[in-house]
C-alpha cells in the first residue's frame, strides 16, 4: 500500500530529474563566494522578487532569523502575528540569540494584522520601552493569501512610523499562483522577503532571503554567525533552481486537490470544513474530539499520515494525486462511520 502523507508539503522527495541536476551541479566553496550554482540561485531569486540581492540559507527559520537580526538590534522589538511562524514556530530565536523582543498580536481571520492595532503597539521614543523597529507579515498564512492592497497599506504605515517591513513568504509562490500576480509584485512592498524552497515548491533543503544589497551583505554575516555558512552548497542550490523553473505553475494542481479534498470531506458527517475557505494547499477540518485518536490510528492503518490537531490540517503537495485525495476521503468516511 502506497503511503499518502498529508502532514505537510515539506515531506516531498526529489525525483530523478532533480537528483540528476544536483549530481551534475558545478560547485565551489560558497563561504569564499565561489560556488557558481549558489550565485545563480541567489541572482535568480533576487530577479524573481524584484530585489537587489538574495542569500541562500539552510532553512526558513534561519532565513527569518537572519532578517530579524539584520533589521533589529538588542532591546529592539518586532510586531508580529500571535499565530505567525516567525513568532510561534521558530524556537524564540530572535529573543534567544538577538535579544529582540517580540510584540505579538492576534491575526485576523484573513491572515492580516489590524493595522490600527499595530500602530497602537508601536512604542513611544522613551527609554522605558523597547524600540519598535520592524513589522513582520506572512503570505500565505494557514493557506490564506493576504488580501490585495493590504501589504501596500502596511507599507504606508511603516513608512509613516519609521519601521521596516519583513515578509515570511515561505509559500509566497502559492500566493502568486492563487492571485495571478508575480512574485515581484507580491514582494514589492517589503524591505525583505523570505521564500522557502522545501515547502510547496518541493525542494529538499533551503530557503532564500531577498532584499537590498546592503541588507543582504549584513544578513550574510549573520548567516555565518548562526553557523549557516555552507561549503559546496551548489548541490542544494541546483535543486532550488530546478523547483523554481519547474514547480511554480504546478502549484495550481495542489490547490485544486485541496479544494477537492475539502468538498469530499464536507459531505461526511462529523467533518466540519468550509470548502469556500480553501484558497491554496491547506484544508482545516474540525472533528469530534472523542474520536480523534481512533481516526488517526484508522488512517495510519490505511497508509494515510496526518498531523494530529483539531482542527486537523491536511496539506497537498506534488506527491499527492487526485486518486490519493479520493482514497483519503473514503478512509475518512469509513473512520467516522
């Protein structure tokens, strides 16, 4: 029985074509700045996002942390969503390693932050307070695309108040495909943008941080401080180039599979899901709490892996087919009978 892994879009495996370009990649020592494949990936991302430069790093957490450390100093503050990845899921790195204070605020239903509330949280110029330096947003957030025009409103706010604006765009290209806009258009309002190669795009390792040339120079130093200086990293960068060239447009398939899954689950008693809320590759399903453990065990017995939670998150990706979706719907129905 083949395994259907819906825990995350980070579980994909490189196929033969990706492995071939990795094996054939021209490499050098990237710490000495002489790995041509890393250079090509960084230039490619900078151009795709409309930025002056870019930096290849090991992970999305390291990318966002490099951004925090570059934008903020010790005893500075960044405003961020209470449920955002840069606050909730990155081990408190900004505080632990940079002495940077997070100021979290609850996300709105559409993944935005209420900008009036954000402005109210910006600290006055008084040494009793941490210095507010940065606003962090995320696109997508739990599969939701930031509404058109909202990033520009955030840009106007930070310009008025003298802050910088960072985007955790781990799944930015999901947002681009869904909205019909380019990565550069979505990235334009932001001083820095992080994209992940190993989530929706299906690469094996790595993220890229983009911004102005001076910002990237400073972030490169922080990457070294964080232990992120990699040597013959072109082997990994080649995979990043491959997914950027081959896996962006196909994200629409993942979105269609997620909608198909939501519609199938909506017809099952005990599943609370709104197909109209599915925008990209994530489906959230409310389930009877007293049946959750048994359901997960039942699905595992059917070769279907899910991430425990309620609502339960299902994530589609390039290793999930329409047949896998139908098999999952059938297994969920049987498990909730």
